C-alpha cells in the first residue's frame, strides 16, 4: 500500500538559509534602523523585494514536494515549474539519515536525507524536512520495524575519540568562518581583536624562541580546542543499534543525528588508529557507506574507542561475512627490505636539514625561528620513520573472497576489510628499484562515490600476480 508524505513547513526556512547573511540579516538590520531612525534607503527596498520573491519561491517549492513510499521503492517529487520525479528501489538505498537541531525539536521536525551511490560526490542525494512522526513512518516503510540490540558507549570513550581525532586544522576550518561572519554581523573586526589578544598573551611568555612561536602555538592550541568541542558535541550520546541485516548510529547533543543503513550497503570496514590513539592504545572502527551524509569520505563511525581485543571481537560479531581468507602476502623481513622502507624518511631528513641550515646561515636573525620549524619537522619525520617500521613489520595483504590489508595511511595505521565484489581497481606499481628486487606496490581502490583505497608496499610481484589470477581470473 502506497503512502504519501508532505514536507514540514520548516523546509521554507531551510530553502532560504543560504541567503541568511547576504539577504535576510541585512533586511532585518534595515528594518531595525527604520524603527529607530525612521529612514528607508533604496538598497533596503530592493533587498526587501528580493526577500519576498525568495520566500514565495521557497513556499512554492515546499508545497510541491512529496515522498511516496511503496512496496519496493520510493518516489520523490519536487519542483514548481520544472517538475522532477525520482524513483528509487529500496534495494538501491545506501542509507537514510535524520538530523534534528534545536529549532527542529521545537517544531517537531527533522531533516531527512535519502542517499544512494548514484548521487553527486560529497552531496546528499535528497534532503528535505519532515515531521518527526512522518520520518519514523517513512523509515519503517523503507527498512521495516526495528528490533535492535543497543550498544552504548561511555562518556569517556566518546571524549577519547574526540581528543584523538581532533586537529588544529579542523578547528581553523570551523572557527574562522564563524568569527568572520559574526564580525560582519556585529560590525566589529573580531579577527583583529582576537589576534591582538593572542599577541599580548604570547608576548608575556618567556622563551628561547621568538614571540611569534608562542603566538603560533597558542593559535594551534585554541584551534585544537575548537575542534575537540565540535567533535565531542557531535558524537556525545553515541549509541549503536544492531539488527541482523541493518545498523543504526545515533549521536549528538544540540544537533541529534540518526543514520540507518543495511550491512549490504557497507563498501568496506576500517579499524584505524590515529597518533594520539596509539598513545592511549585505542582503536576506532569505521565503515564506508555509499552516499552517506555530506562528507566526501562517506564514513560512519561504529565504534568510537576500544582496545584492540575488544574491537576485533566486535568486528567479528558485526561483520562475520567479512572475515578474510586467501593467501597472506607481506614484504620480506630482511634488513635490505627494512632499509627500503626507511628510504624516504632518510631522504626527507636530509632535505629538511639542508632547508634549515642554509637559511639560518644566510639570515642569522631568524635562526631561532628556523630552529623551531626544524625541530617540529624533525619530530614529524621521526614519527613517520616509526610508521614506516610499523609498515615493514605488520604490512600485509590478503586477496580472497574478502580483501584484507594492514598498513599505514597518512599518519594513521589501519586494518582494511572489503568484499572482493566491492573492489573497483587493483593497481600494481613498479619503480626501477622494485623491478630490480622483483617487488611491487599494490593499491586496492573500492568502488564508491569517494573511494577508499589502501596501499601495501614491497610485495613479491610474482606472488601478487598469481594471487590476482586465482581470485579474479585475470592475468597480469
């Protein structure tokens, strides 16, 4: 039996949200000025007229929207003058997501997202407002009634994950636009005020290095704090709900998110460990789901923080069909192979040293600042060397009914699990030294909008060719 659901009126606000700073707030500011000074400018009249047109267009789009749920699929209709109807089979849905912010909670609405693997990269396929009651009915019609086993994660585990996955760069990406927009709205140069305060504080710190080093350090610490708070609030109240063929992830404090997807929609599973996670001896388990959310990575966190033994048991319980088989391939464990793994760290150390010594000799007044940069670079390269040794000792690949790989990616270590049917490409790279030693580097890429990929280095070329032929019947 078909059921039709209309959009919630809050969809009007979500449609005009992109014009918040360029149209809505200027009109409100002009209206306040009129009430105080009894003056209307020509710009205000033009802005008010444009806002009325935008509101009318948003209202018509809201009225034209509907989602119809049938036995084996959904039909989504939208558009005013140009009518667009999309038909999606239930079997082709990769995930559905509901997000509720404080305003939605007041009016009993949610943002409902329907995702497939056919959409644009890094963009939700269908995003609209539904009432909370209707959103539950739609999810029930698409995935059936829920019969979950709930797994809850403590406040401490969520805090550990937030602390170990946050970064200063993420904090800057989040914080800088907020400061700029808030400054424009208030008519203040908030960025200049903040930088002046940072300079004042850093100038009071006594150190061998120049004051700019203290300022940079303080900026990075503040950015990291912003990233931590954002990540913590995003994943607080984290819960995982398990069913035989389906998973549901719930999290959030001010903005609550609930994402459901079938296990068959999972492209791959990654158990990774960031540098700070290595310090706490913790791991996180993530899955890549086609079309999931607004993130280009399409990654959903299943286990925020656990010890290795616990997370391996959870993996086998949640995804028993991904337990790897096939022949184990790994690099040789001899000293010559270890030296090849450490080739790039040694090269980068030489380049960094030369890049520090030459400017320090030419510009002696900047020697202390250059020394600081060199020490930071050396610390990063030391950790990179440690990861290369980890890759030498534990890097491995299994190509069978399921693909399994262990190694490093960036500054993280990972374990990768994927059905062989989900592999889009296996790339074999052979440099001149690799040809000399009969080895190769293998990169496995998953088929999805934003494919995950894994790389295992210095494997025996003949064994890789034979393994690919046995599993895929492809001669390399």
